[in-house]
């Protein structure tokens, strides 16, 4: 990879939005692959029982595979479930199996139910630059575990009608977790996804989001791209499926912007590989 500045400590980023279909999983896997291609060591934690991130990374996650469920519910060490992602050096995945659907309920009666993922991450000894956590489309205990474990929340917003709807609830949850369980948690990054520059709607939504959030919104947005949506069915990210595509370049650029922000370097979009 090109080599970007590495963070001074592991950045744990929670990819959350309780709306389904906004690009959480797509963003998690492609950003993670981009950060790894830029030279980082990156772990994806799949926290959605659907296991879409595991599938997209080509990681086996049938029912018997040791998974994040075992970590959360049975205190299995994270190191025992992490698998290397084929084809992308420096990229790893803690897969989700279907068991995880029950964890939301099973966690309720467990000790330290909100901080089980945080503990597992703290006990993980492999050096990492980034951990990206792909959340389910809900604000239940799985998402709370992610928010307790992370420092940063990354919210993908689909450039669609009602894009901002429901975000108030998400932001209130971030505030609650910060107030009670994790004082460092903050929304660091908003990423516009499925952006179609040809439509007025997309630019209106983008403007509305930038007005509402300001600095947190990445200059780079992710275009709507067939290559991005095709890649998961090959168990690949768009970075290996079609490295020259606009989708791949946009995720590489978003990763660069995130990495530079993390070390306080101003991002200069004039160096962008693609139009911002
Ligand atoms: P979520 O995890 O928030 O439910 P996904 O990442 O699974 O959302 O995305 C929802 C659907 O949209 C998927 O079919 C995915 O392939 C598709 N998709 C996501 N991002 C893009 C994009 N930039 N261009 C085209 N399709 C996309
Ligand atoms: Mg998803």
C-alpha cells in the first residue's frame, strides 16, 4: 500500500445506524480493506447476526465456526475466533454466526452485559491500527457493546429521502453511553454513501447532512456503484474485486481522509484520486 500515518493507539470505530440498508456493512469491509491496503493492521468485528461482513470478506461463518457470539456470551478470547482475510494482508475478521441472533437476549442476564466486547478487545494482544465494528440495524445490547468498546462512531448515511430520520435516536444513544459507560465515545465520522451526483436529491441530502453535522462529514463520499454491490457475492471487497473502479478509489480515499484526521493532518482534497 501507499503507507499512511498510523494512529498512535488502536482506533476502535463503531459503524452504526439503526436503519438497515444504508451501507454499514459495505462501508465496514471496504474501509477496513482500504486501511489495510494503505499499510495498516485492521480487524473487522462482525456484530450483525446476518454475518454479511463475514460473507463479504470471504470468511467461513457457518454455525460451528468459533465466532463473536462465543466471545460475548462464553468469554472465549477474541484471538481464538479471529481469522485472516484471504487476499488482503493485514486484514482480519472476527466472524458472526447465526447464534448471535440469540445473544441480544442471552446477554441481558450476564454480568457486565454492556462491556463484554470492550473486555475482549482489551485482552486481545495482537497489535492493531484499527478495529471496525459492523453493527446490526438496531440499538440493542449488541450495538451498546460496540459503543462501550469504541472511541469513535462512524455513521454511514445513504443519500436518500429521510436520510436524517432516526439519527436523533442514534445520537441520543451515543450521548447515553458516553454519559454512563464510556466517556470518550463520540461521533467522529459521517460518510455519505450511494451518492448519485446526477440527481438533485443526492446533492440536497448531502448539503443537509453537511449543514447538520459540519466537520464530521468526510469530504469524500461513496458513489452508487454496481461493482460495490457485486463484490460481496464473490466473497471479496471491491478493493480486490475491481481495484480500479470508482467505488474502490472512493473507499481508498475515504480511508486516507480518516487516517489523516486521526493524526491531526489536514486533508487536502486536491490530492484526491477522484472528484470530491
Ligand atoms: P447495511 O449494512 O446498513 O444494512 P449494506 O452495506 O448491506 O447496508 O448495503 C445495503 C445494500 O446496498 C447492499 O445490497 C449493498 O450491496 C448495497 N450498497 C451499499 N453501498 C453501495 C454503493 N455505494 N453502491 C451500490 N450499492 C451499494
Ligand atoms: Mg449490515
